DNA sequence: TTGAAAGCGGTACCAA
DNA sequence: TTGGTACCGCTTTCAA
C-alpha cells in the first residue's frame, strides 16, 4: 500500500512523466519532425495531420518534456523570482502572495511557469548569478529594491531580461521597473490631512533602506513644506510593516512630547498596530485621531471591500505583478525594446476615520 | 542605452547564462567527464584535480546548466506547487506565503527550487497531469484539499511523489500528508470556552467544502456534545477566511435570535472582522464577549508577538511548509518508504480577551 | 585516474 | 508537405 511503489516498477516512467517523442512517433506512424512541427504550430504541416497529432497526443497522454524542449530551444519557459529568506520579513509576506497571483495570471497567458529561488539574505547577488548561470529561466523579476541597489549592475551585466518591482533611487543605470507612485500618493494623503486642519502629522513608514519608503517620505515632506511646515524627523518612524512595529511606533509617538493628531501609515498591517496603540491611549479613530493608510489591497484580507475604519490610498499589488510580468514578457520577446518604466497610481478612498481637526 | 541590448550581440550567451562544459573543459585542459565527476563528488577523481576544477569554475564563473543536467539525470531538482487562481481567495493568500517560506528553507538545504504552476480553478486535474507529463518537477506539494479530493487518485496513478498540505476526509486511498490537528485544536478551544462558563458559542469557520474546516467543526461539535450541549447549526458560519466574511458572519450572529457569548474563529483575518462587528454592536472583546481564534502565525502580521486582544490557538504554517517539504524529499529519495503522515499540534495561548462569563 | 562516445528528448536545418 | 540528422549541455557506461 505504498503511494509511490508503482514508480520503481518502471524506472523509465519515472524519468519522464509519460511517453517520449520517439515512442509517440512510432505509435502514430509519423516522423518526430512532423509531430514537433504540428504541435508547435508550424504552418507547413497539413491541417489533417495536425489534427491527427493532437488527437493522438490527447488519447495517448503525450506531452513534450519541458526540459528537453528547453535545451533544444534555449528557452526555459519559466521566469524566476528570487525570494530573500528569513531575515527580511517584508519579503515573504502577504504582499508577495498577491504579487505572485498577478504575475501568475500573466504567466498562464504566456504558457510560462514561475520559478522561486530562495536565498539566504546577504547572499542575494550570488543567488542571482547562480540562477542565471544555471540557465533555468528566461527572465527575472527582482523584488524589494533598496536605495542603492547593487543588483542592477550585476543584472545588466548578466544580460538576462528582468523587471524590478519598485525602483532604486540612487542608481543611474538603465533598468526596467514597475512601481507605484509612492511620492505622489503620500503627498496627496498628507495634503488631505492638512486640508482637514491637521498640523501634527506622523508618518509610520516602512524600512528606512527600502526605496519605496524613501519616496513616501519625500511625498510627505514635500506636502508639509508646501503648507509651510518644516518636517520634524521625530514625527517619522521607519520599520518593518507589521502589526507589532506599527504598534510600537504609534505608542512611542503618542507618548512623545508632541502628540500627533493624525497618522499616515504605510501598510494595513502597521495600521492595525496603530489602531491598537490609539485605543490603548484611550483615543478613538475617526474622532480623536485621523488615520490615512496606504493599502496594497490584499485580496485575502479584504476581497475588495472597504478598509474598515481607515481612510485609504489604495493600490493593487496584484496589478503590479500582472504589469511587471507583462513587461518582462515584452522584454523577453524583444530585448532591445526596453527598458520600460511603468508607474501605477493609487486611488484615494475616503473612509470613516477622517477626523478630528476639521477646524 | 537599452538594458538588454547586449544580449543580442551574443546569441550564444543568451541561450545559456555562461560557458558550457565543453568550453570550460578546453580552458582548463581536462575532459568533460573528469570535470563532471569532480563537480559531482565522484570518488575516483584525484583530490588535486577536484580542487583545480572548483577553483577554475569559481574563477571563470562556470556553472552547469540545470536543464541539461536535468535531462541527463532525469531529475529536475525542482518541486512543484500548483496554485489555483482567482476563484479561490483562500489559496493565493498570506498563509500560502508563509508555507512557501517554510518549504523554501527545506529546498535550500536540498539544493532544490520551487516551481509554481498556476491553474484556472476547475482545471486543476488537468494542471497536475500536464505538470507531471511535462516532466519539470521531481515532486509535488498539493494544496487546499477538499473533502473528497479527486486529485489523490490521479496523483497516485501518475506515480510522482507528492505530499498534501492538509488531508482529504473521505478518501480511502493511501497518500502522504502534513496537517494540523484541527479537530483537537477546536475541541480544546471549545472546551476552554465551556470551562469559562459559555454555553452559546458560535463558530466562524472556513469554506464548507474545505477539509480543514470540516475537521474544525467536528472538534467544536464533539466538545459541545461532551458538555451535554447539542450543537446548533445556526451557530456555525462557513465562508472564506477574510475580514469581510468574518464581519458579515459575526454581525449576522449577533443580530440573531440567540446571541452568542463567545466566538471561535478560524483565522486572524476573520477575527478582525468579528471584532469590528462586535464593536459596532457596542460590545467590547474580553469584557462582553470571548473570542478564541485559530492563528496560523502569519509572520508578517505579527512577527511572533502576541495576538493582541484575542486568545489564540497558534500553529505555524511556516513549519507545515518545512515539514511537508522535508517529507517530500524523503519520498523522492526513497519512494517506497511512504506514505507518510504528520500531524502538527497547535499551541494554546491565553490572551487578553478571555471573558466574560467566568461564572 | 582519466577520456571517448552514446544517450537524455526535443528542435530545426536540409533534402526529398 | 514530410523525413533524416545534427545539435542543445550534461551524465554515464566502457575502455584505456
């Protein structure tokens, strides 16, 4: 009663899931060449023949071996994502799931698969080099860029098409990317709070070395300056976008010398923490405190419903994944057509927690 | 200034990330055979030679092409996860991220990669068949089993090693799986609430067709019966484990003829919804209402901290991913050693919201 | 201890 | 419109 005992009975069948082209060609009395052409849509094969091939393939459950195909064509029909492990809680996260789902949609359309390579943090460069050298993917999507990301140089050098999810601020080299307009989003959110009369606005941001966080802070500061307010470093907190981190930041800020009347929060997770800290301080959101969050529209958390109790700037990671992937496929098909740049705008949604200063 | 223009200059380099074995062997004056043996740890190669090979590989940045290696050996060094897309919000979700991170750790140790194949929902069977037929993976991890999961028969038939994440209740066939002891977890949680004096305990559960949800309900009902209470179907709600769904369920239950004094909630996401509904009804958790949640320990949301405001049964999806993957590798190495079964226990953590009945 | 050559399962060129 | 055949890059007998 062993699940896989059958496998050992037939070692041949283990190596490949089914039949190979030669057997198949013998069975239906056509050359391997013709079959290959038929299955790959080459125009010179007679329609009747093609039909016969497809019918037989279906009937005999024949499917070409991807590895062999990859070797013969030089294309592996897979795109790679390198996932930094463990020490970076921002990476293997719900956002990433949503991004993958979007990328997956694009992949389905192109008949591609996604290869996830995991790398110990700090060994990222090596991971990219290895992944490319091993030749298992036709393109790469690069996650979690930092302000001055050294991977860009490496990847340009490697010559494999890639698209970054996010940008790297201080890099002058050309590269393709898809990003949310973080600066504008936070500028708008800050202006929104300023319009309500707030003057003491705190920013609970992502990790300081993350590019997106820097852009968000730029937007925040630019809006403040536009209103004649000099940004206070003490009003800004950076850290991982988790409930715990948001809680710590908000508790700290609320206990500080200048109590904020409004919070700008970089993720819905930190926002839950901010809410907890506020409640513990006896404050009610939407009455004693205004909170605007940046919301990556996590499908799982909300399924498109409203963000309860918050005013939100909504952007879709799912769509970012889709767009980044689509871009990558264009780059793979036509390498000289890039680099591409695509900026997604966040939608502003007024929720229930906009208060209280409204002077 | 095109990122990838360099690629076209050298078509050879595009097909494979670097140099191939033949070039490499010429460069260092050894036969391909010797190099292959050296790199794969065969005993017959002289230690000095092996060192020379490794040094040269490092220096010249040579890495064997995985596809070619896969073809020659019959092993692809990749394990596959099929991800049902779109119509199932429970799949591409934060839980899945955490699971992948765990599986990734295991993969790193074994030098494997993860292939994600996305399938339109309802075409899952086909996706598995195709993935196996294409021969791109050495094993499969199967997600999101339903009560009577037809994939098991197919997969046994296919003969590729696989491990299920979760079980399928009504299937008699042998198969390997890793699962949380959902029944016991919910039995304990229910008993915990019963001990506090609660008699009207609601269950906000996952989708009705999911196996884990059925097991949780079994545990819940068994504990109630043990206390001489006949379970009320009206006290149970099934649905996707999202904030929105939890909110709807709790609001409904709180407005119903028999108002529950305690909630047993199947995920932290639904729990946020339950909390919102409770607050809207003017109830305070931990004072007017007891809530126990099952918490998959989403790293991103909490980073191992306490679950604020809830009593929790904590289990680690991350660990499930790790264990499932490890099991799969054993199965790949020794197919006849399975099927394996592994049950993870959930840890009970008393939080701040245990109240109020405590008679 | 090393090397030559035959696969692995396809694709694509060239000839028929 | 079809078929023969030389690769793709590596592993693995078999012989030296």
